[in-house]
């Protein structure tokens, strides 16, 4: 928030929006090169959940329990 206020005050709102757009496109360009880690946490076909609640539980367990959070 502080950076946007300074940009608007220093140059003008249009240039501040242009700078914001430039940082958005820079982020998108950098994310294009990001590669996901290879993991083998997927459930085998025989153990696939059969209803939505089981899928939610499985997804929660897989994605939130095994990841290291900052």
C-alpha cells in the first residue's frame, strides 16, 4: 500500500497503474518458468475416494499435511 501511495503522489495515477501492470506481467513471466516438484503422493486407482467428502479429506491430508509451511 505504501509503495502505491508514493507512486501516485510522485508520478501520477496512470503511471502507478502502469507500474503495477508491469510487475504483474513480470510475475506471470517468472511463474511460467516455475516447475512443480515431482511427488508420488497420488492415490492408486484402487484407493480412489468414492464420494465428495472422502475426496475433500484425501485432498486436505495430501496437500496440507505433507507440505512444509513457511
